[in-house]
C-alpha cells in the first residue's frame, strides 16, 4: 500500500509538471500562433515587368482600408487569348514573386492572371489572419471585375495550400467559373496537429480555413491537385477534400511529387487541368 501510494503521488507530481509545461506552451502558442502559420518574405519585391514581360504593378483597397500591392499579368501577345483570368492565392510563405513562373506559364497559354498579395506579405501593410486574407481576396475579386471587366463565369480561382482556404471562402461568396485547389487540406487545425502534435491545436487555433466544409457547398466545378509525396499536407487529406467536393470536375494526382516540387507550380498536368475547367 505504501509503495503504491508513493508511486501514485510521484505520478501526480510528474503529471502536474507535464500539465504546467503544456499549459505554458499552450499560452505561448496562443500568443504566437499566427507566427507559426504565416511566413511572409520580408525581401523587397521587384517590379512586375522586370520579372514577367508586360506584367503590371497594381493596387486595390480592402474593405478595412488597406491598400495592397499585387501583380496583374496579361496573356502573352503570341498566343490566342482565352478571355479568362486566373486569380492566384498563394500559400503561407514567400510572396507574389515566388509564383511568377505560374503566372508566366498561364500567360503563354492565353490566360490573364492576378497574383494576389496578402496583407503583411510582399511589402503590404497589415498582419495576416483568416479574416484579413478573406478581405484581401474580395478586394482582388472586385479589382478584376471593376478594372478589367472580368465576368464571374470567365474567372478561375487558383488556391495553393493555405490559399485553398482563401479561395474556398471567396467561391462561397462570389462563385467563379471554376476553382482549382492545389494541395488542399480539410481545415488548418488538422494540419497543425500533424506538425505540432504536443500542442492542443484544435482548441488554440483562431484561424481555421475550413476547406472541407466549403467544398461541400461550392457550386462551380472544382479541380483538386495533389502530390503523393507531399510532406506538408498529407495526400490522404487532399484526397478527402476531393471526396467531399460537391461538384468535382477532376482530381489530378501527381505520383512522387512533393509539396514544393516544380510540378506543383508549373507542371503540365496541373496546367492542363486549369485549361479544362472552363471547357
């Protein structure tokens, strides 16, 4: 009895220490969580035209008063125009210049594109959050509607990783002609639990980006693209998004391709899927 009691008491003490450590870590994570989600590149962004021929530096204002810089890339003069525009929402790291190869590839296929830049990224004011990024995407949408006369049915939303959450929310509010989700996740806490298994992620995270819920309600056709070697967003999670999609146009599975491999940025199968979505 005495030995049992001693072991039980020691177990309580160790458990108490563990809870205290977990509690401290949780408090830090709550305060710092957005620094664990968003990784904006602080390097200066070059002029658009110096990276992509004919690309333009543009600005638009969000509903909460932020003036954001972005890049508008018209279709190349050397190819027949598709009279369609792709709104590109990038992932949680870097800035718009990192996605220039995708915009250039789309231009050579006859698409216009807008490389959306979030608040806090690429020299833009503000700090990123789920609500803030949704406002940024809405401002980009209205910039294309008002400044370039793009009708919704000739607009494609392209979301990369975290950007899948951004364009999914936008598609529910302003349905486009089609949506492309590259490396989508069901919701951000589910991804966070994989990368931070010792933190109570589901209880802590303020930014949720519920892609899995959104795709059940999105009415335009949706393309889901993912690689089988993705170590950031598990392919099984992207497959779950595809399985849940209300109007799945196609599923593009890239064997042996990781989250940041070139095939995920400018691969022909992915570009072909974009071509197919508007028919």
